[in-house]
């Protein structure tokens, strides 16, 4: 009877990781639709190719070596090959204290849940460098990001290893429940390095402080993308509880869902109101990024706050993202979809907000964790982008950019019936 209870608990906990992992995988579709909607029609096919390509690259590289780097050399391939009911549950009579689910975290369910997070981090990069980056240079960077850069910083945080053998972020009090820093700020740091070396799109900035708006081609598609991301985020945060098979864990999952939704709503409302007061218009793109900002902000700690606190954390994120998008434009940092502001600037806010509701986290630990993630990911990404720029190049020609990267990089137009020949 006891063995049957353990088996049921294992099945429920495994199901949580699998179904939430599938929801996070669905976020790949959200990123693809959001980015396709916010770029110009002549760059739509290429942004879609980047999104399906980076997802496949991320899944492959994390399987080959990324998971092992992040979790201290776990022999993933052999572990999955041997993973059956007997290997996992073992002989209960021979197990002192019985089975408590530890084997779950070396198995296929955990890998699947982790690998979709890697793809999320890389998806952040694709929108920021849209409309002017060479497709295959982007793919080369995706290989290195998902195989080494992301997993190593993940090993210092979720993996519990010392940072370059010097200090342990967990012992300093760093806490990041589902990855405001580990996933989102890391992706934004890599994106920022690429954008700085890539330069802005032609015509984006004029003389002096002039900033020229370059509207996206399909705002309904962008809105659909945000709703998909909003839905997928329940898996992103809810699955990070890692358990569902006891009353406390089930309640924690429910609270995470509630807080995730509240923060997204608060972020959207704050961004919408800020845009209305500042620009005199209800800016849809700011509202969409406000929802994403609320989601990013609550990701670092969605379990501890009350629902009202989560709403307020999300609202601060929505306010910050509008300021950040405008600020980066004034600094002539061209980010077509606002990814650096949403995932980087607001990701930092999410990390720093953790001690407000989680007494186990410390301000020093949060600052140390954020600084470590940024310095490592930005620094290594800058080197990789620079090497690519000096060798194969990272930017398409001015003529190719004018004609659209769909033609030069993919040979297929997303909206051929609207093209004037």
C-alpha cells in the first residue's frame, strides 16, 4: 500500500512537470507571433525561421551538453536510457525510508521542463536583433548560448555550484524561483550585447535626438502572441513548484497561478495608463509589453506574495517597461520588440523585489546574483558576437535590409500578395 502511494505521488509530480513543460513550450509560439507582429512585413518569414530554428537548436544542445554543465555532470543520456519504473522506484524493500521522489530530478521529466526554459532565454534574443541580423550568424550564437553560456550561469544558481569556484550565490541569499534573472535577464543580457555591436535599423534614428517609429506589420498577431505567452507563463511559474502530490504543494501551485495572472494584469494596466498620461494615447504595444513586464517581474517570486502584492509588483514592472523602452530609444539602442526592456530591466526589478516578500532572500544576495548573471552572459556574448562580426559578419547589407531579410535570408515572403513588384 505504501509503495502504491509513492508511485501515485511520483506520477502526479511527473505529470505536473510534463504538462507545465508543454505550456512553456507553447510560449515559443507566443514569442514567434509577438515578434512576427512587431516587425515589418518584409522581415516576417525570417523571424519565424529564427524562432523555430532556435527552439530546435536549444533542445539539441541542452541535450548534448547543456544539462550536464548546468547540473554538475549529470549523465543525462544514459540516465534517460535506463529510466523505467524499476530503475526509478527500485525495490522499495531495499530502500531505507522508501522512495521520496529524488529520482525524478535525474529523469526525463526534469530535463523536458528545463530545456524549454533554455529555449525561452534564447527567444528573447531573436526579437531584439530582428530585421538586420544574418540568420546563420544568429544560429551560431544560439548554439553557444544554449550549450554553454546559459547552462554555466544556471549551474551557479539553480545548479548550486560556486561561481568560478569563488563564492556560492545560494549562501549569499540569492533566490530566483522561476527565473526573472536566470532566464529573462540572461536572455536580455545576450540580446543587449548583440544589439550594441549590430547597430540600429536604417532610418530608426535621425539627427540629434530624433527617433522615428517603425510600426509592426500585424498588431493582431502580436496581441495573440502576448495571450499565448500569458497562458504559457502559468506553466513557467506553476511548474517551478516541482510538486503537486501533497496539500501544501497543490496550494502553492494554485497561489503561483493566481499571482502570475494578477501581476500580468497589473503590468498591462500600469503600462496602458502610463502611455495614456505620457503620450496622450492608449498605446497597444506598450500595453502588450506591460503585460509581459508584469509576468517577468513576478517570476522571481510568485509563491510568497499575496495576490494584491503580486498585482503591485506587476504594476511597477509595467511602469518601468515604458520608461525603459523610451530610455533605450533615447540612447539609440534599437530593440524592435522591446525585449531588453521587458526581460532585462524588468527582470532586474523582479530579482530585487524578492526580499519584499521572501525573508530568506537578501538584498546583497539578489544584487550579487543579478550582477553575476549580467557580467557573465553579457561579457561572453559580447565576445561571441564580436568574433562573428569580425569573421562571417552579423549584419546584412544595406540593400538587403531595404529589400527585407525575408528575400535575402529565406527566399520566401510572408505576405507576397501585398508586395509591389
